[in-house]
C-alpha cells in the first residue's frame, strides 16, 4: 500500500519533479528520494482535486433552471442534504454560512475515499497525513470562527458555566479540543485502511463475485466516513459559534 509508484505518481515525478522539490525545500521538508519527490498519497490528492475542479467546471457550464441534467440533479440533492444538516446541527440562522466549508471537506473526503475503488489508484485518505490535514483544517477553522463570532467571549467555552470551576474545566476543555484532530484523523484513516485491506484479501482469494461485495462495502464505508467527518465538523463549528447565553 503506497510502496510501489502508481502510474499517476510516475507521471508527476517524470514531468513535475522540480516544482515539487522546490515546494518541499520552501517548507523545509526533505524528500525521501529528491529525484522523485512525489509520494503516492500526494499525487492522489492532486488527482482528486483535479477531478473535483473539472467536475464542477462541467457542472457549472451545464447549469439550467428549466432543463437540469442528471449531474445537476445529483449535486442539488447533495447541496440540499448538506444545507439540511447545517440547519439541524448549527442552526437555521447560521448554518447556511458554513455549508461551503463543511461541504468542501465532505466532497474531498468522499472522492478521496472512493478513488481507491478504481484499479491502479489508491485512496489518499489511507495515509495519515491526509486525514490529519483535513482534521487540522477543521480545528483551525472552527476556532477562528468561534473567535470571530464571540470575540474574547469565545474563551468562556473553555472555562465552564461557573467561575470557580474554571481551574478544573480549563485543562479538561483544552485537552478535549486538542484531541479532536486526533480523533478525526484516526477514525478516517483506520476505517479506510481496514476497508482496503479487507478488499485486497478477498481479491487475492477469488476474483469471482465475492470481491464485488467487499468493494460495495468499501464504497459504503467511504460514504459513511465522509458523512461522519462532515457532521463532526458541523458540530464543532456549531459549538464554537454559539453564544454563551444560548
């Protein structure tokens, strides 16, 4: 899993090694193989992003009020579903404002999970840095939104309802918040790795019908994990932007 170079990774290493190496040098990161700095999971992230951009470009060009196509219907259903979740979790007034961020995470994680079903590709979410990056994005965004919505009053979320409980509640809340990125990362990473290994085991045993069932299970797990990641993101945002008096 990730030890061999996928064809898309090979393509990037053959033609775009220099920009990748320059970016790594700028970040102070040393590539395992400087001549071929693209790792599989990074290449798959790039591919997922490209697929999403192309898909939405096609969708935008085909948008129609009177004659919506199948692709438009699908994404309207997805948007309405995300909007409904935001209304229920964050609130009817504030929820729609955060659909863009939570929805972007949902689409990226979903496509990142599902691309592993395609032969010769791997799910980037099977590699810890990718779920960790998504989790850190959630962590930073909900804290920034909390500060923006409540100002210094956001710190009251960490001190508890009663002043004299602050010495007890403050360390508990800090540890709880710091554990959230770890929880998001481990949940997504572990489930995707487990799903991939189960599918590969049954593919190695037989190529007749049985693997199809487990590939279907892999798709189901991919959907569920993307949904859970999105819901938890909305829960964290909802908790951060809520006002103390409510």
